[in-house]
């Protein structure tokens, strides 16, 4: 019996860095360091670079209180983060609860998502398992909410 080779699209670039504009730098540094297990690499008066050993980089840039952007406008709306395991997702959910910024937690088809707000009131989405383990087959209603 001969099997046809499966033709998969080759992998392309993947995200390695995220740039977030925030209202208050110190509060945002504390939030993202704890939530995403990051370390401060570089810090200036108006920006910081947070890193993790797996190569993830999160740049935080302070814009002040007047730097708001309307949800639903063109551009990146939010990033989904993938927890390491279920215990890590539970840790993130508890952190969002403790900070009183948990918006919702819900189950998808084989995965769980927790949503919170960061100190600048931007959405923070964390799921487990990630789409590399449990592919998504539907467009979730959440992407239409703003």
C-alpha cells in the first residue's frame, strides 16, 4: 500500500517580540513580569524590555494617560498567550482574580481561555492548550466584541 505524502504548508515567521504601549510603566512592568514570568532586561524612563529564556521579548512603552486607542480600529487588538500547562493557566487566572481584573474564563473545544485586563485596561488573553496542540476550528465570538 502506497501512501500519498501529505503536503503541508512550510512554517513561516513566528512572533518573537511584542510591543505594548501602556499608560503607567512601573505598574505594567510588575503586571507582565508576574503574569508572563519575564525578567527586566533593559529599562529607561519611558520604556522597558522584558525577556524570557525561550526568546520571548515584550517591550513596554509608556505613553501616559492620554494615549488611548479605540478598540475596533485597524491594527492589532490583542495577543493570545499560551500557558505552559493547566497549572500555569490556573496561576494566571488566580493572578487576574487577585488583581480584580479577570473578565471571563471559558471553555472552547478542547481548550480553556482566561481573559483579563492589564493596568492600561487592554485585553489579556491566555489559553491552554495552545493551537499547536488543539487546533481551533471556529472563529470565536470574542473577536467581534469591542
